[in-house]
C-alpha cells in the first residue's frame, strides 16, 4: 500500500481541495438556509456553494451577507432619551397598539402610521414645521444657515461628501462652528465617500471637529460588509432643526457639473420634535461607527411646537428583521384610494411592490411613476426598464425626466400622505442600505408635493407601450440580465 509520500502531489492537492470544498459547503449551506431569504435566492446560493465552493464562498463573503447585528444595549440609550422627551410632546402613536392612535389619523393614514410605528420605532409627532426644498443651491443655503446658527452641536451624516467647492463650503462652515466651541460630528459612508481624505478635512479636525467613517472599505473588520451601505443624509443642529432627503454634498447636487445638470432633487427641512428623531438615528449610527455613546440630554431638548405638521421619521436597514420603509411603502400603495405619484431615480421594485402598484391601478387608483431619462447608474436604469412593459400593460403611467438627472425620492398618496427621504424604490434601498425617510400626514404638504410632481411630469416624456413592444431583442436581453443582477445593484 503506497504511503502519503508515494502519492503524486497533484493527486494529493486535488483530494485536499475537494475535501476542503465539501467542508466549506458543509459549513456555509446551513448558514445560508438560516438567513431566511426568499426560496429562489436561498437555492441559488446553495447551488453556487455546492458546485463552486471556493468562488461561491468568496462571493458570499463579499455580497451574500445581507444582515448585520448592531449592539443594542448602548444604542438603546439614544432611543430612551428620545422617548423621555416625548413625555412632554403631543403625539398620535407611541407603539403598535392601535388604541394609541388619536382621531387625527383616520382611515388609510392611520393604517400607514401603525405600520411605521410598529416597524420603524417612531410615533407620529405633532407640532412640526415641514419645508419642502427642491432647489439644490437654495437647500444648501438653508443647511448652511442652520449650521452657522448652531450654539450647542451640529451632527451631519452624508453618503457622499466631495472634495470640491461644495465640500469646501460645508467643511469650512463646520470648522467655523467647531472653533466657536460648538460640538461638531461629521459621519460619512465608507464607499460613498471613499475619496474623502483627512488632509481635506484638516481644517475641521484642527478646529476640534469629530469625524468618522461608517463601515470603512477594509476587510477583516468585525462588521465589515462591502454591500451594506449607509445611504442616509442627515443634518441636525441643536436638536431643533433637521434636514434629510436626497441631497449629498457635492457640486453636482447644486447643478454645477455640466455632465449631470440640471440636477433635480428633493430635501426637507424639519423644525420641531421630528428633528429629535433624526438626532436619535444619527447617534445610533455614530455609536456603530465609533463605539462612542453620546447620552448628553442636551441633544434632546424640550421642543415647543413649531407648526401644525404631523411627521413620522422612519429608519430601515439590514439590522432590522423587517424593512420598515418597504413595509410602509407597500401599505401606502395598497391603501391608496385616489392617486399614487412616485418619483424615484432608481426603480427596481420587488414582487410585493410590483403587485401593489398593479392592483392599485386595477382598483381604479391613478398610479404614475417619474423616473430618469438618463441616469448616473446605467445598469440600474436597464434593470428598471425591464419592468416597464408589465406595468404599462396593467395601466400604470410612466414618465422619463428630461433634461438632466433626476435624484428625488418621494411619493405622495391621495394628496394627503407624503414620504421624502433617502430611500429609492429599489431592492437595494429596501434590504441592503441604511435609509431614513420622513412621512408627512396632511394635505398642506401633500398638495404641495402633488403640484411639484405634476409640474415635473409636464416636462417629462411619457413612456409608450407601443415603443416597448418594438424594442430590439438585444435591448430586452440586456434589461433581463440587469434585472437578474438587480438585488446586488
């Protein structure tokens, strides 16, 4: 009988590689099953791991892990501080209990609010003033005004923060407040802002400002996930004024880059108790990125009523068992009685939202979707176009924005319920990204958002069903391939 030394090294390497592959599959397949994905996705990963164990394991490590667990003990302190302040604030929902709803939100609005409260962890807060901002330059002016007026703290989170004139503008505004003794914290995403350097941020850091990166693009970190990104855009000043929406920090967002101009986006300014909910979300993200818990009560000041708007701020991300924003969007479309107007730069719906849109039309609801005519992410645009034909055949109206780039992420239902935020109408935003959306209940903001939408589609190009039917086979094939890849886009 030959000894191990007599076996050719090629044969030995083959045996060891095969055994190692089976061992790897034996470890990973139970984990994939326990992820509780859709059956098709689970089966696909099992087949990849079974037939290509090493390549499959690498792919799973890079893009397959779609859940992340955040430390709950410390991150709860921000939520506790937020809830303590709510003790003195008017509100319409405190938890999942439907009895907590007050009469201000009857019918569909109440159903949406309950889902948001159950899954998003936020009541509907009264006494807010909501300002809708659709001009990039004017939005930056309002944000800079809030920063320069801050006296205690400025907390800013941006998915993209460019080293360009827009970035210099905000860096210098933050540095000026830091030199004045104001606590300044700047948080950026590790992928979206991967080119942002400490050299560029030196004026802010030397002034005493704090800076952190959410999930840096470095392997072998405990929570490293290259596909799970923080897509939120948040600015909170003194816990009294907050901003969120679609605008990152860069010259393209104010229409200063010819390639993308004009840039169409939507942001929102909040004054009142809803700003405290943005504060809570920021502090949770700061804790995750830095391990620094910030329990200072001054971050959650008593907030008098600033207006009459009812607002619910919903966060979602891969650290949740249920996607709160996805559930709210599905509920809103399903509860619509008159109209659903959606504006989204990246339209890749999952089966639930796709069916909700079609059944809304079949119930007699006016469903219209505004998407980009050109996109900064062509592959995502191809995936989105693969859905056009079945939606048009169902009766949904689709428009392509022209000219320039459309980046606004909004939906208005029945002219009485609105969402504005960072979440796109795509699978990535619903499942992989950390997102934050503002829900506004009431006709004051709802009618304004309807006017903006109707003005936008008046200049847009309707998508015609007959032109889709004449589309070349090659174009349909590329769209189908992009659709298959859509969960990872």
